[in-house]
């Protein structure tokens, strides 16, 4: 099986080739489209491939280059978009039946930024319905598979985006991360995944799951590529009131800065959290040692609140989701199941339109916000959130970045956790605290587990600490064992 | 105390929803306008489309601050909450509103002649769309289908909640009347009840007179005018009293005022009691107006109705709650009073003309030239026009405008020279020698006869006050 575009070139290199005219954007795109045509029927990374739009965008980039105009920092680079990012006139489904037939009349701000940067938007990637899940098995359109081992999940909820990058369908992808939904699939697919500081990237046009936790971020094959993409999408947006303004960090500022003298704290509670597999722990320790060898000051540090996040998260996120998803009522757009009266129509539409996990979280959240329970659940969860922030801030007084595992295990088999929601929720135990704190964190591939599948190491940083986070991530990448082609994936055939 | 002998007191608190007259909606750039084609002032944000986010309208915040300041509220840092419930005219199936941290708290309002009513809060929120039920005479249960217009969805509202300080339908009407005047004076609202830019809900309960406990209240909705507000409160209070006197119990519920049958009707059954699941709106950040901004809003606030009444009253030597003063300010005619005061005209006379003749013809009042009005009051005050003539000229001014002196001349109202008047009086005296002797001898009631004769002889041109004065002069010799 021929997969010409796969991992052949980073986004940075490709953009350089296109800019210099050595390669056309159209040719680069066609390689990706060929890879998708060949392998996506099995991987199912995409809900929708934007063939015509992508070809038009690539031609436009080539014309600019021919005319001697600036093609932009991502000129000619195919980028895949998680299918919860609104694209004007292109189906945007959240992998849910409830949005059946809906075409957004507008682009998400990140989509506008990508177009302006010359990116070629190649398609909409599969996700757990409304980003609720850790395996991309909760998609109404069927699961995505891990391109490194088709019997395994790619993680989730941005599993389609992680799989697309890992499979070489696109050098870059955007995901969204509410409790680990970029970092965990990045770890499971052996790519780089970043959750930026809350407010660094506009959420306008990101279909909300949990508004106070959601953040859009990049997936890429390298740390430098992820930085390139983040710098394109970051920045103030007047359409998002929670979007930060003022001096914002550049991800690419110190990629070559090394780690000499950088203070790195390995978070005890994350390293020893419930369910962390021995091979994952081993890679984390090796990464810490390698950083120490590279000149970093590495210590263990206790951040007790780092793992209290899971229960707070599973109150706050469903509570916000129960409200965010109320609008899918069959009145204005998407699915409508006709019924006798408005109440029955609401019920029938939502019963048919939402999958089991979404319904479970709507019910959890509705309960948590109910009169008489609000303070015990939502109120208490917000207090835990404050404690988490305090604990992290106190750790960052002594450390520039923190280190932990990204996911407890390597990619698990399809169906392994679908019957046990709590086991699935535990996939996010190491990633959730950053969302609750609003801090940035990213996953960098570091070796493999006993099964030969990739392991991710997570670099955590204080709010707006993207520069140092990427600096350390680049160092982790530099000292990581060489990535070996997996045995069970699409490349093996 | 037997039930029959119980005296009842009605306790009323009002919730007034006031649409702000901002150019654009509360969270998006769509036009805020009444009466446009349905679903023309809409966008992804006010339609609550997936992925859209609200951005707070600064002018709406400023208008809310103006209202709070005018109501003597404390203007505070505030946050927004989501009020969750399903309704087709609410695009997101939640309303963005303020809950336990509203922008304005603890104010008061004092209607003219009434007592002070406490304001609990005046908070910002978004309006819903408008549902029209088609078929079945517009009633939801009989409708074949419903149409929704989202033009109003996201229009900024300030909800003003009073303490339960009102004790009668009349006081409630006076409260809303004064509140409306204040809202209009701040420039934040057009105060039009008929267009729904002012909507009033009433919480009504009754209790035995002298009791300090509150009875169980009912919330009355759907009153479209001050008149129906008064009627609804009176009906509801009577209904509750009758219920209690018969040994029944008031059920806390929302009731719908039906203008046609003059009754309130239960709207929702107990099973449908709503739990709105309020929680802080995560898509918006706290609103924390700076002290400078709050002060700038206070400083820029124009004169409020109470201040305008005080100004008119003081200039005219009347009480601030005198009917004529209240009327003149309510009808926005007080600038004419102040203009008259400015040219040294009789201010009391100006107030009288405005509260009577001008108030009766408000269409003309909008075009009334202040200079012309002042001239008229001066002419009447100097006795150059009689009261009757002044009214005629004023009517002319209201209908056609013009110069009062020219109009008077045209109508043959030129003032009688005093020698001309004196001549007329002497003629009348000469024609009635017996009556004149009796008048001089002290028969005062004959003055009326002489005034009447002079009036007839001069064809009504004589200033009757002047006639009386000349008669007295001649009587003394």
C-alpha cells in the first residue's frame, strides 16, 4: 500500500518548500488526499473530507507563490479540523445525529486564522460525540481507529485529529481539549498535542462542551510544528469575552533554548496516580533523567490537588454541558423528530439525536445543578478548582514546568472500556487538572510501552507559560528514543 | 377575631421589565428595533447557533447604570448567570441574566404624593423572541402551529424589582408611572407599555391589617397597561381575601391576567414548578465598572422627574405634588414653565395654561414655540388679554403656531386703552344712576351687574379685573 505523504515532511518543511516553489501546495494536498483515500476507510479519521474546497485553497496558495506574494506561515500546509469547529457551508456535526444537515453560516475564529495563514483545510475529523469521551468510540458515525494498530483506539475525544496526523493524512490538525481530549489521543497516537492556556485561543466557533474548560489546540508530528500552528491560532478575539488580550506568549520563541538550569518538577501524584501502567511510569522517569542529563534541575514535587480534579471535573463539565446542549431542541436546526406537541418533540428529538454518553452527562449535569444540590456539587467542585489552582501556583514558585504522564496506558483495544464509563473516565486522570486550572500542558511522544505502542510524556506549565513549556517539550523530543514504525498499523501492510 | 371582622391589607411588589433603547442587542451587533419584519435582525449569536458566544454591549451596561443611579441604587460589580428552561422562543434554551450578583441593588423611588418604595435590585438580562400561536384563536392549546420571531431575542432588558412596599392598586400605578418617567428621563428606555418595552408583573398577597407577616403571594402576569395593572391587582386581592375568608388557602403560583373577563387565571400546575438550575455564565467575564465610570454616569444624568417637579413647584409657588405640577412634568412641558420664568412672566399662570389648555392638546404642544408661549403668558399677565382671549390665542398657537400679539390683533383682541375702558364704564354708570347710587352706598353685590354691562358694551374685550378695579376707584370718588 502506497502512502506517499506519510510523515515524509513536517509542516515547517512543507511550508518552506511551497514558499520556495520547490513543491506545489496542490501536489502536497494530492499526496494527503491519496493517503486518505487509501487508508481512511479503515482508520476513519474523517467525518468529511473537504476535497473541492481544499483543492481550491491549494491552487490559490500556488497562484500566490507564482505571483511572488506571501503565502502565509502555513501556506500550502493541509490542516485537519476536529468536527466541532464551525466551517462556513461545510457540515459540522460534533459526530452527533442531532446536528444532522446543519451547515454553519460562519467560520470559527481559528478557521479564519488558518485561512489567513494560507493553510489548506482538508477535512473534518471524527470525535466522541460533542467531545465527550476518551476513545472516539462515542461517535454517531462509528469509531476511529489508531493508525499504529487498527485494533486499538486512537484516544479521544480528538481521536480523529490525532489519527489523521499519525496516519500522515495531514501534517497538522486542530483538536479541542476539555479534560485531556487533545493530549491523551496525541499520546496514544504518538504525536504532539497541546492544550494552551485557557483564553489564549478564541473559542468562537468551537461548539461548546464545557465552556469554562474547553480550549482549542494543535496536534502535530513535531513540537516545532505544534508551536507553528499554535502561534497562528493564538491571540485576542473580540468575539470571545474569555479570550485574553495584551502580551501573549509565543510558542516558538525558545524552541532551541535547551533546558540548562530549567527547573522541572515531576509530579508525584500524577506519576503514581491510580491505574498508571509500569511501562508508562518507566518512560516518564527516563524522560526526567534525560532532561537532567541535558542540564535541567529535576526534582520530585508533590501537588496533592493534581489528582483531585477528576471528581470536580465530572461535576463541572456535565453541568455546563447540560446547559450548552439544551439548544439542540429540534426547533431551529439539525434533527427534528415530529411529535404531537412541543414538549414531546423536544423529548423525541433529543432521545433520537443524542448518544448514550451525551445523555448520561446531560443527566449528571442537570442533577448537579438542581435546586438543593447546587452547592454540594457544583459549588463544591468550584471550590476544589480553586484549590487546584492554588496548589499548582505554589508548585510553580519553585519550578518552571512540571512533568507527568499523559495517559495511564498506551492505546487500549476498541471496546475495552465502553461497558465501564468510570474506567473510561480514568483515562483523563493526568490531564484534567490543567483544564480545571486553566493552565497549558502538552504531550510529547517518548518511547513505547511494552506493546510497542507510543507513550506520551506531559509537560505542564503555569498560565501563559507556553514559551517555557515548548522549550522543555522540544528538549524532551530531542532526547526521546527514535520513533519506530509500529507493527500492526497501516504502514505495516 | 372572627373572619368576618378581619380587615385586610394588600401587599404588592412589582417586577418591571424595561427594554433598553440601545442601537444593538445585549450580546451581538444586531439591530435592536421594534416592528421590523420577523427574523430580520438576527445573527448566529442571538440565534444561539452552535459555537457562537455572547459579547456584552457596553452601552447596555451604561444604561443599566443610569437606571440604577436614578433609582438611588448602589452600582456594583456583577456577574451573569444562566437561567435554564426550554422554550422555543429562547434560542439557547437558557436566558443570560443576573442572579445573586446584580449590577444595581438597594435603591428607592418616591412617586409624587406617595410614600417611598424600596428597590431590591435592577439587573441586566436578555429578552426572548416572540411566539405567535396560529389557529385556534391564538391560544397555545388550540393552535395548529406556532411561529417564532427572534428579532427580540437578545434585546437588552433591565428588570427592576421592588420591595413589597406597595399597598394598593392606585399606589402600584403611581409607582409604575413614576418609574416609567424616570426610565425615560435617563434616556435608557422609551417607556412604551403598548410596544412591550415596559412590562409589569405584580406579586400580590394579602394579610390581616396590622400583621407584619407576609401572606402567600401570587405572581400576576400579562398586564399591558396601567389600567389593567390596577384592575388585576384589585381582582387578585379580592380573590385572595374571599378565599381566606372562606377558610381556604392561597397557593403560590403564577396567574395570568385576562383583560377580556377581568380575572386572573392559574397558569401552571404545581407539577410544572420550574427549577431554573442557575449557574454562573462561563462565556462572560465579571462586569466591574470603574469608580470613574460610575461617577461619569452619575454626573451625566439629566434632571429626574422629582427634581423637575421641585423646580417647577418652587418657581410657581406650588407644592411639588400639586396636580398641575405633576401634569406639567409628566407631559414634558416643564421646559416651557422655566422659559416663562426666564422672561419674568407669571409662572403660576404659565403652569395653569400648560396643565389645562396645552395638556389637552398634546399634538400641538410638540410644536409650541417657547417664545410664543412666553409672550402669551406675558400678555395675559399684564391684562392685555383676558383669560378668555388668552385661551383663544393659545388654541390658535397650538393649532397653527404664530405670534400671539399678531393673532390677538387679527382676532380683534387688541387691548383696550384704559381711557377707552374708562369711557365705557362711565357710559354704563350714566345709564344706571339708581343702581350706581345703591352701589356707592355699599350694596357690593351690584358690582357684578356693572361688570356684566361693561363686558357686554365692550363685546368682551375688557379685562374684567381692570373693570372691577376702575369701578372701585369711581365708587370711592
